[in-house]
C-alpha cells in the first residue's frame, strides 16, 4: 500500500462516528489503507486503535506496534504517526489525554506498543474493546457514551508505566540538544522537536508540565544565562561579541532581552558584578 501523508485520518474511511463531550468514536470500514498523519493543530487527545479484523502496524516516536485481530494500542494525536491496516474492520476511540492521565496516572500509556495479549488486564480491555467495536454500530449515542466511560474505567486494569520515564527522557534530550546548539543563531524550537521525530507542540507540552516553560523560553533563558556568565568572567570581551557568541540577532536585541531578564543593561550588570577596588 502506498503511504499517504495527511493532517488527519481520512474521513472517507469512516463508517460511523459518534461525538460526545470531548470524546469521539470512529468505526472504520474494511478497506486497507496506509497513512502518515502530521497534525496541524493541537488536539490534546489520546487515541485507542483497535484491530477488529485483519492486522495493523502503528509507528510513533521511536516505537512501532504490530496489531493482530483483537489487539489495541495508544496513539498521541499531537505527534506524527504512521498507520497501515490490511483488509478488515477497526475502531478508533479518541479521549482527552488529560482526562485519561488524571484518571490513571500510574498506567502505562506509551504509544505504539502492542497491547491485549501479554497482560491479563490488557486482555480484559481488549475483549471489551473488541466487543464494543463489533456491536457498537447498533448502539445509540447515549449508549456509546456509557460504553466509553466503561472503557476508561477498564483502562485501570492495564499495567503500570515502566520505570523509564519516556517524557523525562525526551525533555532531557531536548535540553541537551539546546545546550549543544546554543550559540547557533539559526536554532529554532522546531529543530529540537524534529530531531526527536515529534512536533513542537508535543515537546512544548511536556516542558510546560514539568517546568512551565516552552522550548523557546528555555533557549532564550539559557542564552541569557551564558551571556551573563561571560560578562563577568570575560571582562575584555565586547558586549556585541558576547551577544553573537550566544546566538542573539544583534547587540540591541540582546540588550533588550537582557534588561527584561535582569532589570539592567549588560554594561551595568558587568559593572555591578565587578569586585570593588
């Protein structure tokens, strides 16, 4: 199958969709397809992909899941992913990521991991999803809403997250990349995200949850910190040279940002920081 790049899963494949509150269900018809989804807008959702019949391959971040009939996996709506499915019916269940994580903070919600075979709790969830996918076309919207709430509760039967914190690992990689390229004036937040195969929105979201800052915030603050260090430790260097060294567009741009951060100009900061004779 030829891989087609889209901003959202193709609507032509949807046999039925039901939306209620912030969740949505999609029953997809049996035609095979292969797409690479590159989201254009932040949704803040997690999706359950259920292979009712046939098989599927799901790729996201550094992982890929192979799903046989009856198995499922999670997808993050805000990060690029690839999804290919052979002939057979399937179900997509979209729920607010914050709602799922708040309800089950300890559950393993890593995306693109094959689920429904190895763990007893996941087998129960897989059976529930499989039955829902097969019978759900005949259910009312209200009944579908009840079923989704049941699925959300059942997710608590799934295993806990592994000791490796994937979100923390991504943040650490991003911070390391920023440090390595701090003096590159062409560095953009998108470059840091692209190096990990995720969107800027996704990586910004991880950073906000841990530090309240975005990639752009971190780049700007680290440049200002390194420049402030040089102002005191390298008194013979011109302010303009320090600004260039740490990736600022020009001396005036550097001075404006420095004053906003420290309340004084770089020259005043250097003077105040020197020991008195």
